[in-house]
C-alpha cells in the first residue's frame, strides 16, 4: 500500500480541522432553562435553576482553527475551573469573569465573540489569590488579589490584568464593590478589619470601620455589594452578620447571628441584592444560600452539600445581574451555578 506523502497528510489534517472548526463555531449556546425550582410545588416558584458551567464548552465557546494548530505543537491550554472563588458579568453583558485561585488567574468567557482566555499578570505571571471581582464601566472589570495585596483591572481586549496604583497600601484585600454613580471603589481589607474607599484612578478617599462588634465595626469583613440605592452591604464574617451602610458610610442596619439553623450564619461569604431588594447571602459551611427581606427576615433557604443542581461544596461569592440572573461560585465543585429569580416575594 502506498503511504500518503507527508505534505498531503498535513493538508488533509488542516482541511479536517477547518471543517470541524467551522461546524462548531456557532453562536454561544443559550442557557437552557429547566424545571428545577424553589420552593417545591405546590408553593409558588421563586428561584429557578438554569445551568452550571466549568469550562468554555459549557457556554458554547469552542476553539478556533489557529488555537487547534497551536495546541497541536505546544499542548492544550488548561480551561477547566479548579477552585472558582468569585464571578461577575461585565457591564455590557458580553463577558463572564471568574476568579480562580486554583488556576492562578481569571477566566474570561466572551459570549459575544465566542472566545476564552485565562488572564494573568503581564508575561503570564500568576495571580496567586484572586478573590474579588466587580464590573465597572464600559466593560472594565476590577480584581483584588489577597496574597499580592493589590488591585488589578482588565477589559474585553486585555491580554493581561494590569495593576491599579493606589495611594494607600492594602494588607489583605478581598471583597470589592463599585458605586457607578459616585465612581468609587470599596475594598474590604480583611485583616485590617476595615473598608477602604478609592477613586477609579486609585486616589484614597476614606476608610470605614475598625475592629469590633458595634455598628460600623468589623471582625474580618470579606465580601461587599452596592445596590441600586447606593447602599453598601458588608459580610462581617466573624461577627456572623451582614451590615448595611448608606452611600456616605453611615450605619443603616444589620442582621444575622452565629447558629446552625436556617436564618443564622456559620461562614457567610458572598452577599448581593436583586431588583426587588431581596438580600442573598452565601454561607460556605452551610453549602447554601439564603434569601432575606430588607429587614433581615429569612424568606428562603436553598442548598445542601452535594453535586446536583442547587447543591454546593464550600461555595464562594454571588453575583446578580440586572435581569435577576444569579451566578454563584461553587468552589469545590469546580463550577459556577446559574439561577434566576422568577417572581414575587419569596
């Protein structure tokens, strides 16, 4: 039997890969809705499970022809989440960013262009502990790294995350929130037990709080959220409560206490609000998230330890998009779970 010449073999392989690439590079797959809802029937459904994703393929993002060629010679790029800690969607709703300390970088899933990139520092230097994400204006995203004590930013065209020079040093930055009206960034400096406020250019504006358990005092604050009223929500983790401050940093209210029953907290992490003003709190040790009204009364509890829809393993933070789509970093299940708020008060 005559063997195929090497040149013909290479051409044939390229042709096959091109056809395969063209067949697969379709528009990003929509998130398929399912019938998994909470609370269970016959109660009126309030939260609906949509799907989970842990790699680009789960979102309909496939590799281009040239990516396949590069990987043929250099090896495949690692795209699977390892230990996702935070998630956000950019202001244009085109890209999903997932902070992943396990991968030492930020996964950027581009839903509009059908592309993926793992973002690190310049020259592929790792981000050892990216734990906080928030979307800014015009597709810009800000990132905190607790090990480096730094603030970074990226956008849809970034090859790397770039440092933001700050007037005041951070010791252990974790949670981050953005006031789109006042153009201010709030950063939880966890081991300093305070919240530091900066302008977009990195100018230090003020500090909120000190260590303690009174109003506007914190014990290892972690995640932050700013709602449409410019109210700041703080996960005051080892005071086992959520504190709410106004746009000037003045105390409004608080709720929560240490416990092992629904409505209490064990290891509160992410906090966010939806369009109706409900407050969502992720508790990593409960492997769940809980929904409260604005008075701190429990409305609904979702989750337990496991791998099925609505089950978690040490979940991290939560992000709620303007359309009430809910993203939760399910850290040790190596995925992000996606839900949607679908009606009335839970």
